[in-house]
């Protein structure tokens, strides 16, 4: 039966993930101007909530080199702000990072290309399974706030594709569902982000997202779920046999 994050009748708000909720920006006929504003505002939101700079310092930077480029794939890149940030941090550290950022939504790729800020990021409209079929391999595979968008079957495809595509590490970062996270995001974004889907879709995202325990119950062997602040899950995988 459908899962509803409001959990009316079970006594606790957000006790069950609302897998049927749909984010406005995922609708093919959503307002184009509001969607563009949403992409444009993602750097601020992700800078505060997604904490990729910490992930970069702890998990990605140790794999980088000043003399040899490390390759990184960003799956479901949206407007491209995470890829741009990673490329910028690596460049400031004097390290070589060559990035490919993909998304199947042409609206996302069009926005990313129009606002491209780094020559070290290549944007492409495609799916991870297409890259697997092409035999592509990257040192690191990441995604940001994508896991909660997927159906259970799509999530398994993502994990399988990621395991095929990564030589050294996979890092999927997503929201962790929590009533407190919902309340804080609702209040904290209320006076901001006019004319975009940030607040509405952010609340829907929290309703759709997994708890750490729920993710651990559905990922295949070899995957590790780690809780992170603020209200995030890191879904991690290290290939047992490195690609040659």
C-alpha cells in the first residue's frame, strides 16, 4: 500500500517515508522560470545543508594528486553546482580533478551548460546505465540529494551502475528524514527563495527521504550507510576489485 510521510493514524509525524510525493521540479510541465530560479538558488541551499566541502576534504581530496588527474562522475547533477564547487576546491588546492556531470533532464543540462564556470567539468545529458554500456570508468562516483527521488527498482539500478562505474569510491549523499529537519527547513526557508521550488520541494524531499536504518535495510552487501550532519545519509561503496 502507499507510504505516506504524514503518518496520519500511526501517531508520529514522518514515521513512514512518503514515497508517492512528487516534487514540482520533477514535473515535465513545471514553470520554467521557477525551475531556473530553483537551479540558481541551489548553490546557497547546498552550501548550507549538503556540506560537500567536508566530504571533499575528508573523502575526495585524499585521492587527488597535483600531477595526475583523478576522474569523478556526478550522477543526477541538476544545475551543476556541486560539480562546480568540487572543481573549484580542487583547483584552489592545486590538485587535478576531471569531472563528468550527467543528468537525463534536458532542462538541467541546459541550465548547467549556460552557467558553466569550470573547464574541468563536462556536462552530458545521459543516464548512468548508458555509461555502463559504454564501458566508462571513473575513479570516484557521487550524487547529491538524488536517492530519495528514485523508486526502489531505480535505486538498485543506481547502486549497480555506481559499482560498475567506480574504480575507487562511491559517495551518494542524501537527506535523512526527520521531523526536526522538516520543522527547521520549513521555518528557516519561509522568508526566503521567492519564485522558486526550493521550500516546497525541500519539504517534499524530506518526506520522501530515507532514515539511515531504512537505507541499510535496502542496500546490497558491500554498501555502507553513514549518518552525517545536518540530517544527511552518506551511502558509501568501495570496490573490492579495482578496475585496471
